């Protein structure tokens, strides 16, 4: 599951809420910009660009501080590309999701001889959860905020999710909360506080799930690490059906990268373990010999 994609989904579906939080802006005239910039394409799966009046809010979500090229240079790179294309004020906010002692998360500028570029950094584990708890769109981020009692904080978030009146929004926010909460909490505790069926019914969850699968499979294929794609699918199947029979898991382990990609799409329609068994049986059937 892609935590970065979850944040990106939230920012693009609730842009006014993020603008209010990070810029103290009350405007509703916000446009979500494309993430592809001119010149050589760069990785942008965790990036969101919001245009607010004559200003762009560039949001970058990171689970870990490791990056190639380094994050400080990436912020400079994005800045120059955005400036070249839109030529307006640009506010950059780099949001780290998971607590770490790495020096990188305390760096707020890129410095190279006579070049200096500054940007804003938010370490969620140091943030006051109060404003996040007050806004449904930011509830998923609240699970990672500062607290002396993480379990109590998660309970507060769950209570706030239950208060969301519109069913579709409640399902979507609940799904995102559960995804991001996985960075801090044991999955059993998350399941105790949130109903699994709400997460699976969520449109956002299905979209995030598919993007995460596609990204994981693509990275696995590009790096020659078929094992990464395999482990991702096994984790998702285990989360959906609680457990997988050993013989079924062994069969999945024999699939090629192409078959894993097909399974990644098909599993979104599975409603029971039997659907998985039937699917694997069908793709394993020997091809008929037209000469017989």
C-alpha cells in the first residue's frame, strides 16, 4: 500500500482544506495542476500542485527521507520547473509522515556554493493534532501527529470519522485513516476501531489500492525484483481474507510477473477466498491441444 499516494489522493480531493491548513487561505478557487512538468520527466507519485489565485502550493509527501536525487535538490528542481512554467509565487511544503531521527528531515534548504533555496518542512509526529482532528479531510494525518497516548489519539480519530454524516465521505476518510495509521499502529488495533467492510467499500481505497499495486509491480519489474510484487499481493490478499491457505500461497508464488499484474487487477473484484481459488485454477488449466 502506498502511503504517499494516500496523501496525494487526500490533497487532490480536498485542496481547500490543505490550503486552509498550510496557507491560512479561505479561498475555494483552487485548481489541481498536472504533476508532469516540462523538460526531462521526474518522479511525481507523491507530489501535488495546487494553484490558488496567483500562487502555487507544492506538497511533497514522504514516508522516508531517502531519495534519489536527494530531497533538498528535488525541491529546488521542482521550484525552477514550476517557476519556468507558471511564473508565480510558489510555496513548497515537504511533509514527512513517519518519525525518524534522520538529519534529512530537519533540513529546510538546498545549499550549493552560491545557490541557496529554502522550503518549509513539516514533521507530522511533532504537529499538534487539534487542527487536524477538527477537519475531516485531515483526520488521516492526525493519526501520525504528536501525542503522549497514541491509542487515545487513534480512538479520537475513529470517533471523528464516525461523526461524518455523508456515507461516501465517511467511507473514503476511514479508508485513508486506516492506511496511514498503519505507519504507527498495529493492524489488529486498527481493525478493532474501524470496520473492515467500510474500507473495502471505499472508492478511494480501491483507487489507492490499484495505484499502489501498479506502482509496486512497475518498480518490481524495472528493478528485476519480482519478489517485491509477489510480497505486495500476498499482503493485500491476507488483509482482505485474513489468511491464505498454504497451497494457494504456493501457487501464487509460481506466477510470472505478467500473471501477478493480472492478479493485481482481478483481486479488486474478489469477494471471497473461493474467487481467488477459482481464478488461480482457471489460469493454471493446461491449454487444449488442437491436434487431439
